[in-house]
C-alpha cells in the first residue's frame, strides 16, 4: 500500500533526524526509490498499491530459493545468504524472504568484515537480484491515485528532505503537490477522492482534507513558499464549512455528498492516522483564528 510506505518514511525521517543512524537514511532512500519505481505515474501522482500475489501465489514475486541466489551471485552468495537468513529449507513457506536478523555493524563485527566492504557486496548483490526479479511476472497494480494517500507520501518526502537535506526529495514533494492541487479540485471548488486517466471523481473524505493540509504545511516548512500556507488555510476553512456540525463534532463525508444514507463520524482509523485528530491537532498548533471558529470547548472534546 502507498500509505504504508509513506508512514514508514515519515517515521524513519523523524528517527534519522534524532539519531543520524545511517541505516535509517539508507532505508528512507530505498523505500522512496521503490515507490518511484513501482508506483509513480507520469503525472507525478502515486498509484494506490501492488497486489501481494502474482501467478496465483502470494509473495511469489518477492521470495527466493537458495539455488536461485547461488546461481545469480556465485562466490558472493554465502555472505549474502548469511546476512539475509536464506537457507535451503526457507524462512517462509519453504522459500526465503530477504530478512535481516542482525544490524549490519553487529553482523560485520561478529564475522570480522569491514562494514564498508560488506555494504558494497550487499549493494552489488541486491542490484543483481533486482535485475533478475524484473523478469518475473509482476503483481497486479491498483493504478487509481488517491488524494489522501498521496498527501501522506508528500509529507513523507518533505520530512525526508528535512532530515537528510536531499534536494531530490524536496523537488518530488513539490512536483507531487503541483499535481494534487491541479488534478483533484473541481470548478466549483470541491475536492475529489480519486483520480485515474485524467478524471477525478467521488467527493473527498475528511482524511483526504486532513492529510492534504498536513502535507501543505510540511511543504511550506521546507520551501518557505507561502502559497502552500494560503492553500492550507483555505482547506481548513472548507473543512469547517462542509464537515462540522453544531455540536462541535465533524462528519467523515462532506455536506454536499447526497449518495449516502448516514453521515458517519470517525474518531479512530485502524491503519492510518485518524483524520479528525490530525486535523484538529493541526489547527491547535497552527492557527488560533481557526480554533476560535471551531470553539475551544468543542475542540477539546
């Protein structure tokens, strides 16, 4: 899922900013390269997901047999298999997931390898395996582009730039935001949830707005472009107008959406940040005038 990768990069970026652990930085880069390679559309939007299975078998695209590794890597196979826990019996349903059981410095020290040499060997081997994997039948692609999930990825790129200083991350955040702002808003000023083949449709949910506002504010922090701040303020005003109720709570769907029986209120989200909590936290930390409009007593509910 796109949002899994986005949330992972956000967490790693915050961790790297505190610890300067190079492993976190490398994982940030690998994760974003994966997203760009597998999920990035030419429009600069990111697709929703890849299936877990291919050719009717879960995980087939990603797992390996020991013999495959040995044939591809030759003399490097022994060290590689030791590091990634690859064996003849397998570590998952008789095949092997590439998994790391020891941090690289610990693994290197225990086996008297130089960290730099070991890292070069692993990188070289990973490139060979990636090339070989590209020849397999790929999992099916869910190629719709979802506003809220892209906003989460946009925040991830901004956080990654703030932590690492890699200008490519900042540019990717800018390019993606340009697409979101141009593709998802209707002529009437409403926002849509999903985009595909040049068409945006279905009214955006509260989490689409909350994640987009968060992304705009993060992008303003790393770019100093006040246009993002203005757009974030406009979106906050729209959330108040279209999603709030007199009692001080917020609906998950906008007022103008008429194809639903009941307007739900969601305070918790199982897999992603809760929209209402994120949006209210943003208002609380960012703009006191918005707090006054909502009402401080209502906000504390």
